C-alpha cells in the first residue's frame, strides 16, 4: 500500500506534468511492495513502468524527411520548465523567450520580432540541451537536433549543401532547431589551424541564419564560447551563459530527483555542499545511481552516507577526465 507521502508525490508529479518524478515514485511503491512480500505485484508495477516508458519514447520519436535522414534527430519532448535547474536570472531570460514566442503576433503589430535565434554557452552538463527540450515542450513544438558530427564531411562543398537543405526545411517544417556542439563549425575564422573549407561552411551558416525567414526557434549550443567567431554574436537575438549550479540550485535538483526517496533525516544542505563543483547532469546521475542502489538493497530511502559517497565518487571520476 502506497504511503501518504507517495500518494502526494504522485499527485504533485501529475499536476506538474513531471513524468520522470511520477515514474520514480511508482518504482518506490514497487520496491515497498516487494519488501512486504508482494513480489508478483511489484514485478507487474515495474513491467508496467518499463512498458509505458518505452511506448512514450517511441511515440515521441519522429522521423525527419528521407533526404536528411540520419542527419537530424527529431523528437517531441515532455520536459516542463519546472524541471530545469538553473539560476533565477537565467530562468527569467528563458521565460522571456517563451513569452515572446507565444505573443509574437502582438509584437509584430508593433513592428517587432520575437527572440528566436539563441546562443547557449557553458560547460557540459549545465543545462543547454535540457533548455532546448524545455523550450520545445513549453511551446508545443518538435525538437530537431542537428547531428554535427554527421553534418561536417571531408568533401568540399558538401557540408554547406547540407546546411542549405536544413534551412530550406525550416521554411516548411516548424519546430525548435538545435545545433549542438556548434563550435564544430562556428570556430573563429582566423584560427591558425582552420582550413578553407570550414571557413566557407561558417560563412554559409552566417548567411543562412541572417536570411532565415522561418518562424522557428534556432538554437546553437557550445561548450566553449571563446572558440566562436565574433561575427556570430550579432546574428543571435540572445546569448545565454550557463555555469555550475549554486547551493540553492543544487539543493533543488537533489530534492526534485530523489523525490520521496529522501527521508526526513536526509540533509539537503549538507548534500548540496558536498556536491559543489559538479554540474547539473553529474548531480542528476548521482541521484539516480543512489535510487537504483536503494531499490536493489530493498530499502525505502536513500541513506545520506551512500549519497555522499556517490558524490565523492563522481567528483573523483570527473577530475580524472
């Protein structure tokens, strides 16, 4: 039988449209049933979660037109803004993008254009890709992720031709377009190790994005802002900088992911302090690892010493990279 806290967590996750928290709570209920000797029921609950997750994933994955198949991965994200853990200042700017997109007609009536060309910069795991998913989810748009490693080829002119195809498709296929690891083509044009072909590719991109007349959000994400060509910045309507989470953000992230696996004796403040220096993605991994170990040990709640040990383990692994 689910506890009162678990029932409340199910209701909150449904109200917040947070499917991951919903599934996490359901799995905790399954673990509780297993400890009560109701192994068959626990197995059925877990199978149902796995089946639902698989169906949800298959339903949200869409196929891009054949001529660009393999170059662009398209999906329909279900990631509400409430799941994004970034600074309050950054969240305000993301909300501004959403508001302007939703009320773009009001802006057009006054001769203004909503923000739709956005550059995201920051270290890996700090929320750039998650932001693209949130924007697509909040705006009820498809998310088209351009596979940069497949876009860039060794044949002269082919990469620019593919870019042209992508921007041509933007005119007829709406959505949020994410150029991830954008520095693959956006590096400074006067770098000594640059080659003529990549300069031509960047020039093509600059022309395409400047002349683009679609209504889509175009997002470029980079791990290293310093590598980007300065000419790029005036082509974007906004530049968002991502950093490692502060204490309050770390606490909120741990609380959100652990959900009902966190008991009353679990110190969020201490856990967040030990997590200092880790990215959002790394803390998320630690939380999920802790939940898995807790379930496998047939326990109800994540122990503080286990969580702290996993945090130190993750930090040690990151330092060796």
